[in-house]
């Protein structure tokens, strides 16, 4: 057994055995510890009804409940199965040596295992440990599952905790002459003596209920607990939907901002394009010479001797390229033999190489000028 708060490495190692659900288990356990700090995370060997054993994560400690305006701590132990969250946790009441489990409890069997509506209606996507904690507090707050044995007076009371530092709290029932153990639940009250550490506990009367009234009370408590569980699920769903809506609102706001930015950029581009169109239209109207006759040969004229030589070389290169093409075509159609084709190709290629080399030299001279 170990305390996961002290040995996080061992806890993480055990957590890996939960496979793909380990992130869910870690998150649910952390939320559970925040709501019930008195619980400790441990490793326990769970023995099933068939005798099989498995090392599981367990939450061991006490959970607070409110019973008749007073707070009590109920000792519990929760096992998280390896199939969590597909299957619910296993809940047990673990009474101390001074406690006993209440007989014929609606939600706890004699072995201490809890049978709750929340676990029967377990939904993997919506149910979690915190919801189970709320269900246990609601059910046990209306019908506590354990009572404290009092060997002196043959009566029982709930285990009670108080925040008083210099005094203790007890509850003493009026009826102490019964031969059998009477199970009654009292609300402890404490009267402090300011001059000493002694205290006086007032006598609390025993509450006797008619069986029919007790059954009605139990059914009503169970209905309230079920309604509380449903409300807790609905509230959790509402909170999840709210967080999703907030996230979607943030995403939509960012999208709108991006669209507004793109719109401003497009508006600027449209304005710039219109300005360019106006400039081009003005230039065309200014240089419109539709009535003037233009000689095609005069459209492109060399600016100097090098340009004239470049024109001639480019024309020669193009003409030689065409000659090589038609030479290949003549060979393919058997109009000339192979020897003639090779001679012509060699001669034309040499002339084309010289023309291209001279054109490249003239180009470099023009660039460097």
C-alpha cells in the first residue's frame, strides 16, 4: 500500500495499467481529492467474488455528510477498475472497530458495498467520481450507513467530528436500560467550561419513529437523492455546454476579426487596381494613334551595331534549328541516306554553335556596358 501524494512515481506506474483511460483517471482523481481532501490515493489488491485479484487505484478515507444540521465523517473506500470509465467505481463502507454497518440499509449491504442509483445509471461520458461523491453525500446525509457502538450504555451514535480544539463532543441518549442494542442517531451539542477543560454534554432524547413513517422517510430520501443525482448530471452538462459555447464564441470572434482584416486588405487592393486602371486608360487615350499607318518592319529596329548583329545571329540560329528539324524528317522518310544526314547535321550544328557562342558574347558585352 502506498500514498500517491508521497510516491507520485509509483502512482504514475500504476496509472499506466489503465491504458488509454489514464488521463481520464488522473483528472477524475485530482478533482475528487479537491472535493474531499480527507481521501488518500492508494494502491490496493482487489479480490473479486470469483477469487480473482487485481492491483487497482483506490481512494481511502472519509467523506463529510450533513445529518440533522451536524457534520459527520463516513469512512469509505472506492476502487477504480481497469475498465474505468466504461464501468463505475466500486464503493464500500469501511467501518472502524468501534462502528457497525446499519442493518437493512437501502443502499449498503451487510458487506459494506454501496449500491447507488448513480452507479446503476452510470454513463461513461457524463459520470465521474465527483458526481458519485455528491450522490453518496446526499444519500448518506438522509440515511447514514454506520453507527458508533457504545458498550457502556448499549446505545449507538454516529461518528462525529468537531473543530473544537480544547474539548471533545459526545452524545448521551436518555434511554440506557434496554437489554438489546438500540440504534439511534443524535445531533451532538457541546457546552464548554471557560474555567477548566471539563465539559458537560446535555442529554439528547431518543427519537422513535413509526415503521410506516420510517419507510416513507427512506423512500423520500431515496427520491431526493435520485433527483439530486439527476440535477448534478444536468448541471454538469450545462457547465460543459457553457464552456463549449464560450470556446466557440472565442473562435467565431477570431474568425470575424480575420475576415475583417482580409476585407480591409481587399478594399485596399480594389482601390489600387482602380487607380492602375485609370492610369492605363489615361495613357491609352493619350497615345491613341488609330489613324496613323504603322510599318511593321519599323516597329522593332536595332539601336546599334551590336543589336543589329544580335538580330542576325538570332535569326541564323532559328533558321539552322529549322534546317536540323527538316534534315531529321528527311532521314525518317528515307529521302536521304544516313551518311548524307550525318554530314548535314555536323555542318549545321557547327554553324549553330558558332552563332550561339557569338550571340552569348554580344549579350555579355551589352550587360556589362
